[in-house]
C-alpha cells in the first residue's frame, strides 16, 4: 500500500501509480462504509477546497461539495465567469493566490488545447494540490469511480474480463474525449481486456493511445481497436458506451455534428446489450442523451449500474481529498 499522497496533484490518470490508486480505492470503500454506518470521518476539518468551473456540472460539483462537507471541511463553488480571470488573472496568479487561501484547488476546464495546460500552470504555481475535475484530455475522478464500481460488480480479479469502451451517437453537443481516454489508460492496470470501438473520425489522441498500449503491455492485458459497435459488444462483461466529439478530426461544432449524424445507429440498445454476457453491465458517466445515445430500456434496465457509478464519485473523491489535502 502506498499512502504518501499528501500534497500531490491529480491531473492525469497515470499521475498516481497502480498501488496508489489501490490505496485510494481502499480508503474510498472505508469512507463509503463509514457513511453508511453514520460514523464520523472528519479528516479534513477546517480545510477548504476551491472548485473553479469553466464548464457546467451536476455530479462533479455535487460530489466534491458534499464530500468536503462530510470530511468536516468546506468547498467554495467558483464559476470562472464570476471571477476576474477574463480581466487578466493569470494561471500563475490563481495558483499563487488560491494556494494561499485554500487547502486544495479543483478545476474543470474542457476547452480544446487550453484546459489541461491551464491546470498544469496553476499546479506549478500552487503550494496546495490541484485536482482535475475534467479537462479536455482526462477525467481522472470519473475513472476512479468507474474502476471502483467495476470491482464492486465484478470482483477484484478482473483478468480476462472484456471491457468495451464504445463511442455512441449523441445530438446534444460534441462531448469531450476525456472519459474514454482516462478509461483506456487506467483499466489495463486492473487486468481488464479493453476493446475500444469508434467510427473512423472519432479517434483518440495518438499519445494517449500509445500510453494505453504501453499500460496494456505492462499489465499483460488485451487492447484492441475496432470500428464496429456490434462486433465490440460480443461477449462483453462491461459495455461503457458514450458519445464524444470527432475532435481530432474537427473542432468545428457544425462540421462535427455533420460527421456525428452519420452514425445514429451507434446507440446502446437492447440488441447490443444482448450480444454481451448475460451478466454484462452497462456504464455511462452521465449526462446521457436518452433514446439517442442509450435506450431507456438499457439505462433503466437490469444491466445498468449508472447510479452506483455516480454515487461512487462521492466516495472516490473523498478518498483523494482525504489523502492529498491532509
Ligand atoms: N460525469 C460527470 O462528470 O458529470 P457532470 O458533468 O455532471 O459533472
């Protein structure tokens, strides 16, 4: 067990070693049990987390804010548009100044080519941990909740279990690529054979693909890329099907939507779920475009674990905060 996480940033999924992620999961389960039993666990009494949002959120805001309160501290919700950032506050100033007010700085910034750099520049200037609430490359806290949920449903021995990370059609907006990228980086470390499925225009970042291949080699797991959702779903133990924008092809929303609209049959429906094993689970980080990205009968059906998955955001993040912000 690697427990020395005090003061550490969590920006990319591989910032913490596998052993460190296992520690986070163990602490998360302990905190989950303590909450269920009504046991006090105020490990961060009087500590304050700044939550700086450049993009909207339901789960991330709710779970970080509730988590800090349950740990005996407080979370300050700060929307970037209500700050002086657009009038000149730099990343260095944010890091220096918020690092002196707060005990941790959590940031969501998903703008293409900007968000991850922003987080890293704040972290360079900050004396307190910087936690990534999603940027355009990574969504590490979502991924921690995801592996926690998979272990709860499938057990700790995940060797030879098939996880499908599939693109799905959505009509609402071009969603970030950070969730599938985090998944392909983290899941091989836990023994899962990952199959990534997407239409040709929906490639992930080449450097992330290389790192995912490297993790798969290191942990002796499978990592395959296919362009057929049905082929991918065959014999799956886990189907994690969500939309993302064709952002490596175009960042133009109109052009991107035109590309996206060609693939409306990429929906997680009963027929796709039936291709998986009988006990296959359906995962999605939410929000989902219902009846477009996923059929109601799937997201509300017997295979779906989306509410347990959303709940685990709370426990996993509390573990990260308790370990890094003490
Ligand atoms: N899954 C997730 O990050 O949800 P929000 O965008 O609502 O925070």
